[in-house]
C-alpha cells in the first residue's frame, strides 16, 4: 500500500473523507463519524434505495481513466437508478476497498473529489460508508437513498399495450467507448503508435470516439428528465444492461410484449465509428452494449414537449411500441424482418472487461 | 464460474434471490426487481443507514466456515451498527460479487439462506442489491436502513465525565476464534493431526476454542440491548475495531478522557486458551482484536436492571469510567500502572487475515 495511505491509516482516512465532504444537506442530522448516519425524511414521502458496485478488472481498469472520473461514475450510476424511478437522490454511502499497491493517497483524494462534485451536482450528501484494504483490485460500492415522487411511483411494471417505447439521448456510445479503451485509445490522448489507423478515420471520427469514451467513463444520469416524466411515463428503466435486456425487463414486469425498430435507434456517432474500426455491428453495440444510462420508458402520449422544457439539450426518440402478448420483445430489422430481441450483457456469463 | 451459476446468469440469479426472499415487511412497497426499492417510513421517524463490506482474503477465508454462516455474519455486522444507535433495522441491500471459480450455486443459496435467517431474526427485509462476477474473491457489501429511536438519538458523542464505561458480553472471543482458524482449527471438527496439542488442553479448553470460533464466524448483534439502553446510555458504539480503538472513538467524539481497567475486562474463555496456545496476551486479544460486536457504552447509572429484563442472558460489565481531559483513553494495568491505551486493528495498516 502507498506509504502515505498506510501512514494515514483507516481512521485517518475516514477523518480525511469527513473533512472533504463539505456539502451537507439540511436532512443530514449526523453524517460520517458514528455507527450509522442519522437522516431526516420529509413527512409523507416514501424512500428509494439502490446500490451499485464497481470492481476493478470487472467494471473498469484503472489505466483507462482518471480516478476523479471513476468517483463521478460510481455515484452517477446510482443516481441513474433513482432517476429511472422519477425520484430525488439525497444521501450516499461509499464502501471502499483499497488495493494493496499502485494506488496513491492523491488518487484516492481525486476519486473522492470526483464523487463529491457529482454529489453536489445532484444534491446528494455523502453520509457514511466503510473503508478497508483489498487484496486485489479497487472496489467501490455505493448506496444511494432518495425520495420517491409524490403520488404513484414510476415503476417498470406500468407499460400498457399501445404505449410508445421511448429512449433519451443516444445508444451504443458507452459500449463503443469501452471497445476503444480496450483497443488502447485514451481520453484526450493521441492515436496510439502501435494501433493501425485506417485511412477513412478523420478528425470527426476521432472526436466521435472521444465522445464515446467520455460516455463510458463519465455517464450523465438523466435525473431531471426522469423527474419530469412522472405522470407521463407509464413505465421506466435506465439503460444499464443494454436496450435489448432492459426492454425485456420492462416487458417481463409489465406483462406486455414490445417491438423495437432497429432503424429508429438513436445511434451514438462513436458507435458507428468504433463498429467500423473493430468490424462489429453498430446496432449490436446500441442494443446489447449496456451502460448508456439513458432512460428507456413507455408513454401513451408524446413526451417531447415535457422534456424540451426540462432538459432542452436532451434528445428523446421513439424506438418502438408496447404490444399485448407474451412478454418477449421483438426487433424489426432494417429489411423489415421481425425477430426475437435477445438480452444484452450478463455479468455472470460474459468474460470480465 | 460454477456451470450451474453460469447457466442461471445474472438475471436468473436475481430471480432466484427474489423468490428466496419470502420475508417481507409491510413497509416494503416494492422490493427486488426494479431500479430501486420503494420503502415506507413511519411518520416522524428519522432514518439510520449503515454499510459494511466483507471481502474474501481480507475479512474472511472461505475455507474457514459455512457459506450460511457468512451470510449470517454479513447481515449481523450491519445490525450491530444499528444496535449501537439504539435503532430498529428494517431494510437490507446486498451487493454480491461472485468469484470466478470454486463457488457453487449451492453455496450461494446457502449464503442467501443464512442472510435470510438472520434477517428474519431481526425483522429485516432484503429489498434490493447488485450482482456481478468478481475476478478474485467473493465480495459482500450489505447496506442496512433502519429507524432511529423516538426522541434524542444515541450517539458516540454524549459521554460525560463521571459516567461509567460498560460493555456487554465478553471480549476477545472473536480475535481468539480468528487465531484458532488461522492455526487450522475448524468449527465442529477434530483437533488437526498436524497441529501440536499441548498436554494442558482438555475438553473444557477445546470447547472454549470452539465458542471463540463461533463468536468470530457468527457474531450476535446486541440489538435488543441497544434498544433498551436508549435513555440510559449517554454514548454508545459497537466493538468492531477492538475496545482500545472503540473507547478512543467514544472519547474523540465526546471530547472526554477515559480509564479502562484491564482486570475488569470480561474475558472470553476462548481468549485465555488461545492466548496460552499461541503465546499471545489474552488482554491484548480483548483490547485490540476487534469484531466482538458487543456494545460499549457510557452511563451515569447502573444499566444492569434495565438489561436483565430485556436480555437476561447477556452479561454487562463496568470496565472503567469517563474522565474530563484530553480525549486519549488510558489503561490501568494489573499492577496498577497507568499507560496510554493505543488503538486496535487498522484495516489499512495490518496485513490481511
């Protein structure tokens, strides 16, 4: 372990985190420093609670990006879950296992800074956690507590036949960014000397790849969009496993079928470039890549007006529709053929990234 | 990965956990199966939230015990944190990273069964979590949400000079059990053939070692005791790092000094036996071993009557007193010498177990 971290020790580190966590909401009656955090909940509101882990070697490689971005992402993926319920995130807890070597106190502080920045953006206070050494890689486990919207909750289970199937933003960017990182490309860096650069790849294509890496390393949770969709969306989920899986989850929970039209998928420009670069299928990246952290939702009405007021720069696209029938989604290919839409990433089946 | 687990896949596993989690409190409006759990909170009550990680190779070795006990412990250590605030645990979330080999679906189900049993004992419902593959060991990250007691919260910061310093149960058992496991002893098993058995070690001593291993592998959180101490205890903490560290935490948060009397420490019988077996100091195990998950608290009055009604089988011992002065605790040795009481286990400084 880094000598500065070792000298600090577990309790010194907790003290450091406690001092660094300046942002404190009025509901935080007691944050870091006791056996549990003591938190106020407004009267008559229900809670939303979610947890997501990021493991080195499974969800990320440390060499891919800055610790600050990793801190941001660890919080962002949890905010995305609260967004998908139309909720308001409030309190975060961080479980942190620190690797035995190659991770410095400066990197740890940068990670905490990134998490704090993201927390401040979304009105979240870091109220507690757990710190230990790890025998292998860095482990981040974030739990987020928030408030459910007033009135009926926005679940995965409310989709009705006839609803449109919509998605915010663009798809396939994160998977394309991951593929680019695996090729050795890095955010803000020159094209690697040992990687063949095809003649067709110009400045615009390189910018698209950079945007894809950004989408992967620092996804933007669609919190405001999720909140304004309460009352409009009939069901909602965030795109973490990939649209193919996530449409499947919506169908299974709602007891409906759905049809996704491949040609209507809002493709991230980086997905097309990386697909061409690696000989993969861009539609495949968009459907099964995962980690886009966009909102996938169903609605009986057109949500564009609602969203353009709250999140004017955010695209929203109708990618299909909800149907009656067995809860197995279908994909309409470019040539009009209809086929079953099989799931995306499965953490227990795929090799780790 | 175990073929049965791989065949089940991530979503199959989530489905399995969802079916296995039969115990459901009335406040669980929506448990496993959406982006976040949706939970009710009684009006006018504050929340307690805590998180604790258990990493293979750091906090445990899989060969030491049954997966069922590991599931119990993962929940118990979090219940202990809520107990130390005098609270009522309600909802748990489980982050689970499954190792690439040597961990079967049966073992995973046993782990979940243990967690469920412990949850049912303490009125907790498993409402959500996150599942993924791990590249190295098993990782369990549990978050527990509970209710704070009605009225003023029971914190680490309320100790006053003149208060007695008390502890429930016995100390050093967990550290002794850990040392025994490291020697190759196992719960319920014969003495290992390759380990020298000293002549002085009889049936009674062996039973004490067995009890110590039980204390380490399946600690009992003192939930009821913590709850009845609300209004009596002025400050409270659970003994997770070791009494030496934990008295230090109480002193630091309360801005008081304290004196711990070595001869008054309620020694676990296994601590004496293992200390003799390994040439270690039993008082050292009790003070700096950690993981006893007893309650350490301060009180202006004798808490025995209160505790004997609520937890009749639970010992409670006065081990010292709170003093005015610099927040550095002191230890009175058997020979009457007084020395500074230095801290116990530090996860960033010590080699992993």
